[in-house]
């Protein structure tokens, strides 16, 4: 998703394959930040965060259903402001059922 984000953002950097830029190289730190930000949003968009909040999903359930890392989930939830909007939602609180399913 990161490399696709470079492409979608039309980053003009050298790339290894000329027909389709699969791997951008030597992107600037700003372009890397932009690509990381867009890829995170694409993987876990605001609408998905709202869905998780409205259904009181735990971070463990989000990981399983969306196939994304806990680090990305935590970052996007914190950046989205969803915890303030959905005050009763506590996705980082571990539930007994989550702990059982990891065994
Ligand atoms: Zn990159």
C-alpha cells in the first residue's frame, strides 16, 4: 500500500520498473511521510474506525477483521479523534474473550 500511495500521490522519484513504478527509491522524507500517511488512511479509513467504534470493537477484533497491525490501528484511532467522538468506546482495553482467543 505504501508504494501504491507514492504512485497515487504522483511522486516524481526514480523507480525501478519503468512500466509501473512498483518500488520508489530515494523518495524525500516528506514524500515518505505522505506515502505512509495515505497508506494508513487507505488501510484503516475514518469510516472503518467509526464502524468499529459504533460496534465497540476491541483492538484485537480490528486486527483480525482488517488484517492490519496494532501499531497502525492505535495510530489511526488516536489521530482520528474517534475516542473523543465515541466516548464509551475503549478499544485498547483487553477483554477476557480477546485474551482467550490468543491462546
Ligand atoms: Zn516510500
